[in-house]
C-alpha cells in the first residue's frame, strides 16, 4: 500500500489530494479501497519524510529530499499544479533568528508560494 501510494505520487506531475489518490489507486487495482488504509499509508510516508503535504493545496507530493528531515520552501504553480521544493538555508536562519528573538518555539512551519511555474509563464507569453 505504501509503495503504491508513493508510485502514484511519483507518476503524477502535480500534487494529488487524498481523495483523488484513492480514486487513482482504485482504478489501477480495479477494486475498492478502504480510505483509512490509504490515509495510514500517507501518514507513514509523511512521518518518514518520503512525502510532503502542500498545506495550501491540501495535497501530497513526493519529497524532493527524502534523505533528511528539513524545512523546505514550496513553489506551487496554480495553473498546471506542479510544485518545486527548494531548500533555503538563508530563509531558515532568518526565521530561526526571528523565532529566537520572540522566544517562540516553532512546532510547525509552512512556507508555500503560489503563482506560475517557468513553463506556464513562457506558455502564457507565447500565447500573447
Ligand atoms: Zn526538501
Ligand atoms: Zn505550471
């Protein structure tokens, strides 16, 4: 189940919501799945850092850096749904410094930017 979830995410070029993921897997298997089993697989993959959740999209993508736990920045294309995951050490240290200045303990952070990816920007320019 975990492997299949990961495969579906890898094969998609856009982030997939849990509901669509279940439908894709059911189509592939030719039978119904119990949603909780898919959610459990997703939770496991999230915990392991193999999958990332795009909070603003409520959707999932394979992690670009599965080998280490880190906080990444996501650039999400609103047109084609693709996303790019970038590590930004500078932003990281700025945020840590601000948190330290406030005496704030960060439990969770979400940095997501929405717009158009390079491909969609050039397609848009080409159309004009
Ligand atoms: Zn990353
Ligand atoms: Zn795009």
